[in-house]
């Protein structure tokens, strides 16, 4: 069981202040452009703890934590889903961004 999964190995879900998104463009270094479920496009930062451990590609489903300021245009990537987790989310009826 990893720190990102629930106690029974469930798929991690967005918290109250987090949003699901899909990576639409790799901007450079530690920035990606993400189309979020609220129909806003945010430039998101990849935190240092994820930079070399989690590689992002266009089309990946991620959890975004919007910043306190510039919440409509900026955010941080919190988690990236793998294929099996995306299938579980769809099976549970959670709507994913298009």
C-alpha cells in the first residue's frame, strides 16, 4: 500500500480543493498545461518530489491543486493516475475531463 492509496488499496480520489485534469501540453522543465474538469486550462508545476520519479506525458490523467492566488490559471500536479487506476475511476462513475 502506498501513501497515495486508501487503506484497502483503493484509487486515490481528489480532495475537496483538488481537481481532475488531463495533460494537454508539456511546456518545459517543470511546467505542463492541463485541461481541468472545470473547463479551465491551467499551467501547472511539477513539484520536486515528482520530477524524476513520475514522468508525465500528454494525455495523462492527473490531480491538480489550484494555487490560492491565480487559482483559475495556475496549480500544482499532486498525483498521476496509471492506466489501471483510470479504468477503476471510470468503472466507479467518476467523470474524467475530455
